[in-house]
């Protein structure tokens, strides 16, 4: 009994007996089971969150693709609209230039006509003045009276 190994063995078995008496293995097993269940629940939650995140990521990618397609569609439509507006503007500008050219040509034609009329009037006035001077020099009183009488007779015939 004086051997220390004996007392170590006795204390070891007493310790084991106390551990079994207080049901420590069941408590440890229950704690381990609870811990395993908690870990399993956390893993399930993590899996669920991962799947949710993947679904959200896929939705985000789909929306991004849709937005890119829509942006490309908007750009294409804007380019087509710009080309259409440019074509319309060119047509309207050409029409405006044609109208302005026609107006300018009409103004030039009217100005030419007015200038010709003024030249004719000036020529007629000069011819009348020259004719008056020639008539004054060559016309005598008897010729003058005969011309007036002939003009009155001719006027009377034209008025009837």
C-alpha cells in the first residue's frame, strides 16, 4: 500500500467512478450533440444564404445584360433618329435654298424689267423732247392748225 502507483490507480478509478456517477459522459455527449446540431444549422443557413446570394448574383447579371441591351438599343435608336433628322434637315435646307434662289431670280427679273421700263421711259421722254424740238423748228402756224384739226377728227372717230 505504500506504492504510489497503487494510489494513482485507485485515484484514477475513483475519478472515473465520479465521472460516471455524475453522468459526465452523457453531458459531454449531449454538449457535443448540441454543438454538432448548432454547426449543422449554421451550415444549413450558410448553404441557404449562399444559394440566395447566387440567385441574387444571377438576377443582377441578367439585369445588367438587359440594361446593356437596352442601352445599346437606345444608342441605335438615337443614331437612327440623328440620321433621320440630318436627312430631313438637309432636305429642308435644300428646299430653302431653292426657294431663296427662286426669290432672288424673281427679284433680279423684276429689277431687270423695271430697269428696262425706266430705260424705255427715259428713251421715250428723250424722243418726245427731241420730237418737240424738231416740231417746234419745222412747224409753222398753218401746219400746226391743220395738224390740230386732223388730230381732233381722228380723236372723234376713235371715241365713237
